[in-house]
């Protein structure tokens, strides 16, 4: 994980700032035999009852409209959880002062965006990510765009 303010790319953001913003971050092994137990413990601790795995690449059908949707500034009423297994992505998150923080995630990064935190997501130039998503209900979560909130 590499994090910084978009308006100050030379200023790194550490775990303490992310925690202050309510963003949970941990790095884990991508080896299923290693991550299965800590991921199960996290699910039990935070009440996640379902999960799926999403894979995006340059060959994903309708990738551009999907990425446009993800990059639209939005929030969720539940936590948004991503555990990156392959590839990389970018989360832009608003801090308490409405500044953009950019968090570049790579394999092994697990990030939890708290409820009601405006954010957006993009792929990097590598155009590849595979990640697990965890949910607190069977329906997943719905995005509420900033201009609609």
C-alpha cells in the first residue's frame, strides 16, 4: 500500500492517518492456507456473512462503463471491504477535511472503507485486479453517488 494526498503527492499518508479517518488497513499473505484463518476471524469479528471474488482485466466485457461507475464519487451505508489477491487498484477517499487521499493497493492489501465515507475506485495502468469482497448482508451494498446524497 502506498497512500498520499492527491494535492500533495510527495506527502505520504501512514496507517495512523488512515485509522484516524476510520479506514482499516492490513497486509496479509495471498496464500489461501495462510490468509484463510485471519480472514475468517475478521469476518466473525465484524459480522461479514457473505463474500465473493471479483476479477477485472482489460478483457472484462463492458470494462469502461463499469470503471466509470466505480470512479463516480460515492458512499455506502455499510463497510466496503477489498482484499487484493492479484493486480492493483486505486482507492481515492475523502478525508474529514474533504481532501482526496489516494491509496494504491497491491496483492495482500486488505482495506475497509467505513460507512458514509465518500470514495471512488480505479484500476492502474496494469488494468488488472482480483479481490475478495466481504459483506455484512446477503444483498451486498449499494452505492449512493455524492451528487444524489
